[in-house]
């Protein structure tokens, strides 16, 4: 359960950095300790969801 919470926090942090701060995938990856490809993949998945506003 703790891993799920940490995982969700990282995802929400990725989305926040991208949408609120306008940071690039590379900047986000450095901030959260994930690869730029992972960040890109999660942002792409989030765009597909209906509850995430598109730009």
C-alpha cells in the first residue's frame, strides 16, 4: 500500500510539474528521479484519460 501511495505521488508530481510549471520532460525526470521516457509515457497516458484537461 505504501508503494502505491508513493507511486501515485510521483505521477501527480509529474502532472503538476508539466501542467502548472510548464517544465520539460527532461526537467521533470531530473526532479523526480525517473527517466525522460517514463515521464513522456505517463504524460501521454494522462492525456488519453478524460479527467485530465488537455492544455
